[in-house]
C-alpha cells in the first residue's frame, strides 16, 4: 500500500507540474470529475487508466516510476558554474525560468530567444546538473529546497553590480510593493536577535516559493525580497565625523 500511495502522490505531482486539473483529466478520459477524484482518493487505478493519464502528459509509466527513485539533487553550483551563468545572459535567463518551473513554450513566449537558443541553454543546464532535459523539451529542476548561490560568488557580485541599483530605483508605492526603512541604535545582542528574525522571514519566503511552484504560471509573479541590517551611517554624516568618533560611539565600528 505504501508503494501505491507513493505512485499516486507522484502522479498528482506530475499533473500539477503540467498544469492539469481533475476536470481536464476527466474530460480526456470521458469520465466525470467526481469519478477521477474517487480514483485518486481510493487509489484504485488499473494499469490502463494509469497509462492513459500518463499519456496526457506525454510520459510513460516508467517515467513515473523513476520519480520514486532517490535522485541526486544539487544545493549549490560551483564558482565556475556560476561564472558560466553570469557570462551568458540568455543562459542566466533560461536558468532562472527553469528553476521557477517555466515550460519551454513559456520561455519562448516571454523572451526574444529562438528555439535553438533555448534548447542549447537547457542542454547546458542539463550538463551542469541544474536540470534534467526530458523528451519534448520538458524541464525537470534538480535542486534542493534550500538551494543557494555561492557567498560572494559570481551571482552575488552580478546582483551587487547590475541588479541591486535597479531594484531600489522604485518608489515602492504600487500594489504588491512595500519598503520599510527603520533607523535606531541597537546593542550587539539586539542586532543578533534581528538577524535571526530576518533569517526566519527569509525561510518563510523560501517555503512560500516552494509551495507556489505547483501553481500555473499565470497565478505566480516574479517577486524579490531584500532583507538587510548592518551598522551604517549616512555618507554625508560620516564625512563630518571626527577621527576619534568611533571611540565615542563604538557601535559604529561593529563589523
């Protein structure tokens, strides 16, 4: 029974990835939506039915079974691999789209890239181990839930040099936008507490991202969240600071 449950769970996951609903499956199989829901709830699938549903997504039952096998997933790229991404902007675009569960056709529709360009980049990402390029140009991300970029690596430097300024070139006054800026004087202990809270918020953001990956693309929107806290003084203030000011306000020297 445990194996059957795993197969049905895998089938439901693949259906979500393809954006198929129970109603669409029911229509294709000439059944009612209630009948399809009952099949999934009772886990009573004949091989014929299972094969029919797999065929809707252009996969074989064997492809579904491979979903049950432990697979290697990456939680970070090497520095050289990150450098490959930032050195080829189309590759970076395709990588970000692929990791956000875009389909091949959606990438083509959104960016001025030819089929040849996108396929070549997907093949390169496949060789890097970031995705698995499946028949029919289907894309399977191979990253863990806690995938991260290298600290002070090429992607982070690319963000600092070319993205960060553009991100803040905004009034943050439209729907979906929010900017909070607070200033105060904290002890090192309070600074540590705030950093812990920011890390938890970042984790919540990551969890929401993972949960929403199962939604159709038109129900998801590119969102960026900047979290930052550091001892900091406005530049023009710093220009007027006395050479021995750090002795008076040692908090300014926190690193």
